């Protein structure tokens, strides 16, 4: 039946033969072969693969970066009472542990003695009840710890913090140190 088709320049004949055989003619008149058989198929190149993997990784990392921010509002807030306790204790330390007649020049030996031997009196003078946990740390401007007292601070959320800047007569804090008072439940 295909052989009986008229030939008018080959156009009708090629189209009819292609229709009957199920293959489309190419522009050059030759039948196209299956691309996967010839190896001319583009497929997925390494660049496509890298772009896909990069997008997946960016999405996963973005999700992990967003999750902590989602739960921030649920962390316990600092109560105004705890904040005022921290402020009072910091102010009491600066007022009562400086050299006489010198403003904000901390007597470190006097403070260390109070932190080690008389911490309960410091707490009582600031009006801090026994159920609250308190940490007092003196550190240099670069974060080097000079002295500490009270409870061990584990970096928990919901901590009231008060910071005062002082100097000492020792070389470590001659320019300035920070007294960091933390109060938490």
C-alpha cells in the first residue's frame, strides 16, 4: 500500500510513509532515530545536578536557621523583679566595694572576700530571696574572667543581667572591667 503512493517530489511520499510507520521525518528527509539510541540526548548534565543539590541544601539550611527564631517567643521572659534584683546587686557592689573617695575604682580584694565569704549578705542587701540563683562575674573588656562568685552560670534563657563598668588598681583592669550580675530562677 505504501509503495502505491504517488511520488510528487518526494514530499507526500515521505510524509505518508512516516505516518504509516509511526516515525516523523527529519528536515533533511531522513528518519530520526530514538535519541537515547544515538547518544545525542542531552539528559541531566553535572551542572543541572549541582544546581538541584545546591537548591536543596540552601532550603534545608534556611529551614534550620529559621527554626530557632520560631521558638524564641516561647522562651521564658525576664521578670521585672529579677531585673531590679540584678540592678540593685550591681549598684550595691559598685557602691560598697570601691576605694574610699574614688568613684568606680573597685577594690578587688574586698570584692573577692565578699564573693567567697559573705555572699549571703550581698544577696540580702540587694533584696534577693533564697530561691533565686545569682552569679557575679568581673571580666576584662576582652572577656577574660578576673573573678566570679555565686552560682555557676550555665547560660540559660530568662536571665536578668546588669552590667557596670569599673576600673581596678591591678593592670588587668586598669583601663576598665565589667561587673556582670546575673539573676535567674
